[in-house]
């Protein structure tokens, strides 16, 4: 299959290299189109007022066409589909450096790249590995992603995003793979410092949060990898009906 591979950590990131390596080993034809620099937290932003620079690059150990894009993850998907003649069967985004679980998916460039592929009619898989400062396990994350892909890709009867999160452990140490709904939002904490001109805010951690059972955050904390199909139809159908009756 022809697979478009992107991310938000940059074309040079170890996560995308590992996912590329394993997809090639599975016999897929991959093309990497990923940001020139790290783009975490950019969500679904796109570049409007500047030209995108798309450059061929070489990634050590990866025998595939690779391009860097001077834009966001969503820009990378657009660039791939506008420049390349390849008809892509699927898109993979990742492996991300850190989970994209719960409401963090709203901020995720990784997930948004996968959604952008959906906009163009391509089924996609967003893949994220638990953040460990010293040893994030991309090998397990990529292995789980390919296992999930092999099991479910033929059953995707409409254009969808499948969001996959994987603990940073050896594959043999996983408790299993579970389908899960997304958990709630874990609010970030900031350190506020007053300055002559106002304030500075620096991220300083996250507030404690009790994850409801059977959500992605809960199951990840229990040692399971999680798989969540995502919807992004922003219309509230029930409220739409209620408002329509009042107009």
C-alpha cells in the first residue's frame, strides 16, 4: 500500500523514523512529508500568508522519498497531496513524543494531520507513545499501530481517524490493546510572573485528575494501549433541532 507518513515533531524525530522502518518492513511504500521543525501543540493551524518551502531530505536508515515542509502538520498533508503524484491509500501520523489522549487531542498537531488527511478522503491513524524523558518506547508504539492497522483497516467503511496511544514499555509488558472513549481534560498549570509590561506565563505542570474508567487516560494508566475512533463533525445535532424549532 502507498502510505503517507507525517508527524508534528519534525522529519528528523525518532518516532517517525521507527514507524517508517516498521511500515517498510511490512512491505508498504511510504512517503514521508513532515515539518522542518518541531510543531507540537499547533493543532489544525495552517499557513496562509507565507509560501511553504518543500525540500527533499535524507533520513538515515530510511529508503523512501522524504520531504521537509516549512509549515504545520496540516500543511504537510496539503503539500504532499498538491506536489506528489502518488495516490495514498492511508496516512499515518506519528509516532508522537507523548500521549494524545483525552481532550489533548484538540491541541495535537499529530491528530490534526491525520484529520487533514481525512478532509481529502484518506483514512488515517494517529500514533502516540508515552513521554519518558530518557527512553520513550517508539518501537512498541509502532508495533501496536501496525497490529491495529492490520486488524481494522479493512473494516473502515467511511473516512475516519483512528487515534492510538501506547505506554512506553516493552511490547511483551503491555497488558493488551483496548478500544476506549476519550477521557476528560487535564488542565495545565502556569507559573505567573509580573513584569514591567504585564505578566509572563510558563507551563509548570498539570493539575491532578481522576480519569473515568474505560477512558483512554484510565486504561493507559493501567498499562493498556488504547484505540479510539474520532469524530470531528462539530454540529450539535440535538441543539440544532432545538434552535430550529424556535426560529
